């Protein structure tokens, strides 16, 4: 019986075939799925007489009349001994079937009914799922075809198809590659990589071994005396790739790893032959300006997971970067690697690249959508319980058979609760254990051979190592191990279809599936399960059958990247901006209207990032625009922050000022506002927040005896939790309880410190951006002084610095230089504090012992300090002594007036106050040198550390 391929092209027309017996309720009728807007609807008619069935019931038998009428019959069923009778029944009737060791799905798709009549294409079952027609039936047919193909018998070995490395690459490269031979996919791709220097997009299944392709591309650039840069989407993947390239270091190649937490050593980067970087870090280097000469030497840009062009978070940065690189094909070659691009040809056409595509995979991977029992959508607890029970059942089946299992969950709490359920199923008593009790969860799950992994889990490294070594049979994780991590998983269970409140991306699900059956982990076959309820199953079947289609995300952040191009002097007019837009992937996909570019330019001008010029066509970045691009802060969020802070009355003291900044950042920055915490952490942070607000109101711990602030950031009577409260508590803990963070503790108030890291890093970046605006006069001086001090204290929180430490920390950073700062700043800080130094105002000119600056640079640094500045308020005037070039800013309430010092002493009048400003009468003066500052009044608290 011929089993020809599924027809190419979309769609189907529909009539009815057999539907499993089930009640037809109004609720079921009303919950029929709606076809996703982002998937094409097709109309092709299925002309074959199909009967394709899946079963997990050994008693199931297809109708004899249907078998006789169908020209293409296929059955997928489990492997177990209880199915021997069914298999014999099918064999007796010459019905082709394929078996899977772990099979969960039931249902059928076809064009014949029980009595043998021809019908239009329809998918039916499983029991609790409504029948589907039209494009849903086409998706079911294509999904079945993919599953059928995946269950084809594996060859005993494919060793004959491997090619010795030395046959395809120069002999001196052989020791630099991880294996002595190339597998069939690599053997196809490597000659194409070496053929010329044109752009390439390599598409191959997860686990096929794309990393050696990137290695060959990088070595090809190195052989021509040029540099290579390798971009990966996450910091954790730079770790893994860096370990793989350790072999290159041992053979003398200079490899440098660049991530967000690593300082940039410009000389190290210039001397390195291979860069390993996150996309964001590479873009930051592009924007820095000081490394343009080194960037010009990059001959090959390897882009791991190039499908992340469509990622809501990272896609815009990657698209802007590739748009820039593709302009000059003679300078830098792009080699994109991906496993999940359905529209690879479209991406390649945009890049002007050649596509190398293969379906070869060293292991067999079968994916399924086991259907869950229906639960009311409003019953969150019931829905979670059903998912957990299904994950436990499948994991038990695989582990009892000697396999290992990766379980992916959509939240950290779901990870812990699922891990506890798995531990209980494996005989460890967990009754009454709080899923938020981190230590208890880790102890009990480890005892059961179940480990946990997510970004801020304290034991994640131990968990990964234990799972690699098969000391643990089950790893429960968020998406942190979904991409690029080689783990010994026989089966993958994707327990949730959302991450937080957002639907998980299809590309992410495919990456998760790809963790199953990794040959390097000793597995030749893998099984992947996405748990779906009856209403969402058709959607996921359609999406997985269609594959992941990359859609441009540049329009979401167009202003950011237009500004970046202007700052890098790649465009300077609106006409050039239009040409740049025409070369983006967004325009290639049909977004060819120029209005978004004009709108972004208008916004950047209104927000002060572009200068207003007589020539309306000219795009000239302002100092604020250059600063905003360098710090890579979101221009829309930056404008919102500035607008809010410009309407805040001048606070009366440091406590109120820091509370204001914490409140504004927590309310306006999405990462802070939406920060997830466990129930236990939420309780601890809310208690801490109440205590800190009470201290603010009572004026406790106030070394300046300034008294309570006139206004509280929050109405005293409003005790209701608000979005951002938890992040605000974290920022205030770092600001007012620095001793809690001293020495890099694992926990603060019983909360894992890693769960606070993202909040603190994001806040530190925006605070540093605000602090750097003192010389620009684009924020009120109190904002610049307080934000600058707070950003340094947050960055160096492991030292436990108190209020006023910012100036001394700045001096230590400058003396250490950026690449040596992680080592030298703590040493110089402790040495200074041991000598009771509280500010960088010492008189001597001899550099400290750990100072990394040469003598001339150290002397210039001493001159940049604000040590010799003197301030005196005299009624409505200010007497100021400041070095030439320093910016002097005086204020009365919200009214400010900047001046440039000509050196020596000068007297300045305060600006006219706004009579409607409640902070009128709060006057002051601040002086900003290159990096340093001093200010009058309560801002003197930030001049030095006070006892």
C-alpha cells in the first residue's frame, strides 16, 4: 500500500467522518477554537482516501469498512506487550503501523468514514476534544505526518556517512575541532562554509551539531588574518561556548568572552582573535565608539539561534545589528545558525545569504500533545494540578524504564511545586512542605533524585552537574536550559504553555523539544510532550505543524535603534534614515511605510535625544541622546522617567529622595514592576517595605537629623499592594540596609539573592544614566546626585557601602580601570576604609598601591575631582569656587539654572521660583566635574560616608 508524502501546500475542505462518542454541549460548541491571526489559512483539497489513526487504547479497532475504503492507512500506537494483540490484528489486515515506547495521543484524521464513504478532511478526537475541520484538519494531518516520519526505524549506525575532519578542512585545524569526523549534516555544510565568504544561513535540527559549523566559519576568518565574533542569546550560553573554545586557547588562539556583567578591556578585545558575546554586549561595543577599529577587523559574525530575530525581547537589537552588518558584504560575513526557522529562505533573502538546510539528526525525536482532562479556566489551582499529575505520570513511565526526564515549567513556583510532586511520587514524604521553603524543597527533591534549575536557584550549578552525571533522573526547570545546553534527557515534558501570563513562543517549545535524545548524552531516541488542555491543543498542533516563522520586532523599538544609528554616525539625515529602514528585515517583510521612521525621529527630537536644527531633514544626536544610546536604555522608558521626575517636588532629605527614585523606577520599568517572587518572598519584602516606610516617616536612623520628610512617597493610609512594590522593597533594602548584602550572601531576609539580581542590575543601569546627566542639566541636580550615588552603591553592594560612598567608589573604579575593577575596587575600597577614608579628597599625589593608572593619568584623575569646590548660599545668591569647565547648577525648587565655570570664584543668582511649586524655597547649588560632584544642603550627605 503506497504511503506517499503529504501534499505540498496549504489547506483543506471538510465534511464529517466518525466522531468519537461524546456529549455535544453548548459549552463545547461555544469554545470552538479560532484560527490564529498569524498563521495563513489555506484551501487545498485533500484528494487521497486517508485514514490516519493514533491510539493509546489496546482495545481500539478501526472500522473494517473504513479500512477497505482508504488507500492510505497508518496507525501509531504504544510499544508495550499489552498492544501485541492489536499489532497482530493490524498485521493480519496489512495495515501499516509504527510504535513508540512512550505514546500518549489518541485521535484520527482522514477522508473516509466508518461505512467507507469518502468525505472531506476532518480531525476527530481525542475523547474530550471537539472535532475540527478546515485548516485545523490540515494542521492535524501535517502533524501526524511529522510524527509518522519521526518514528521511522533508526539505522543500526550511520558511521559510514561520517567524514574525517582532515578531508574537508586544513590539517592544522583538525586539533581545534571537537570530533575527529564530521557527521552527515556537517559534511554537507562545511564545504559550503569554505567555498567563499558570502553570508550563510544554516538550518538543521536541534542536536545535529551546528557548533562545529560555526567553528569552521570562525577558523576560516582567522586563517585570513581577521577576527571572528560569535553571538549567543544568553549569558549562560557564553559560558558553555567558552568552555568548548577552551581547546582553542590551549592551541594559542586568543578568545575573549564578553557579557553584560564583564567589564570591557579594550586592549584585550583588540588583541583577541575570537569574541564570544551576547547580542546585547556586542551591540553595546558597537555603540561605545572606542572600538570601531577593532570592529572593522571582524570578518565573520556567527549568529547562534538567528531565529531570535523574532524574539519580542532580543529581536530588535539583533535585527538592527544585522541590518548594519549586511550593508557591507565585503567587510563582515554573517553565518546564521538555527534549528527552528520555517521562513529561513525569507531571512536568507534579506541577508543576501545562501541557505544550507538539512533534516539529518543523530537521534530520533517524536513529539506529542497529550491532552489533559478539561478544567474550568478560572480554576487556576485545578489546571495546575492536572498538568502536574500528567507530568508525574509520564516522568514515572520514563524513569522506571531507565530514562532521564527534563520537565519545563512556566514559573519558578511551578518548578518547585512540580518538583515536590515528583519527589512525592518517588517515595519522599512532602506532605505539608511549603513550595516557597527553598531549603526544604532542595533537600527533599535531591533525596528523591529530582533537581531544580532556574536563573536564581541557589543550587542550579549542582543540579545541572548532577543531571549530566545521571546522579539525578529528573531535572525540573524554567526555560534556562532550553537552548544550547547538552543534557542527558531521554524525554522532555513541557508542562505549561505559558511563561507568566504570556503564551510561550513556538521557537522556545521547539528548543525545549530538542533537549530530548541528545546523542552526546548517550541517547539515540527522544520523546517530547507538550501538555495541552482541550481548548488549546488545536492551536498548538497548528503552530507546531507550521513551524516557527520569524517576524520582525524592530518596529517595537524603532526609536532606540534609529538613535543608535545616528549616534554611530551611520546616518545623519531623514533621507538616510529612510534608506536605513528600507534595508531592515521589517521593510523586507512588507513594512515599507516611512511614517514609523518619521514618527520615531519626531519622538527623539521631542524627548531631547536629537537636537532641533534649522534643517528639518537633519538628525543630530544631542548629548542626552548619546548618553541614552551608550547606556542602552529604552528611549520611551527614559522619556517617561524624565517626565515623572521633572514633576516631583524637590525632596527635603536623602530618605525621601531615595524613596522617590525607588518608587519611580519600580513603577515605570517593566522588569521591576513585573518582578516575580515566591509567596514567602512577597511576605518578607512587604514586611520590610512597611518597616522602611515607617522609618522614613519617623525620621529614624537619620545621621543628619533632617527630621521626617514633608511628603511620603505613598499615602500612609493606602496599605493595598501595588505593582512594583516588591522591586521597590529590594531597591530600598540595598539603599538603607547595605550590610545585608555585604560579602555576597546567598539569602537576604530568607530570599535568594539571585532573585533580586535582575532588579538591581536593571535599576543600576537606569540610575547610572540619570546620574550621568548632572553635567547636561537634563534632570534636576538632586536626581543626578542621588541617582549617581545609589547606582554605585547598588553595583558594589557586596562591599556594604553606605550613603555617600558613591564618590569614593567612583574614584576606586577610575584607579582600577574597567577590566580590573572586579578585583581591584574591593581591595582599594577596603584599604581606604581601613584608613578611615570616606571620600576621594586626599591631598597627596602618590597613587595608592593597587592603582592601575600610569602616573600622568592618575594626576589627571586628581584634577577631575570636586575636592577644591567651595559652595556658600547667601540669601538669593550663591558663591561658588569651581575649576574651569565644571558645570554649576543652582535651583529654587524645581526651577534650575546651569552655568559653566570659568575657574575661580563667582557669585550666581538663584533662578526665579514657580509660585505653584510646593518645593519653592528649597534652594541649593551643585557642581559637576568630569565624573565627580559636590552639592549643598542635604545633598552634602552624598559628598562622603558619614559615621
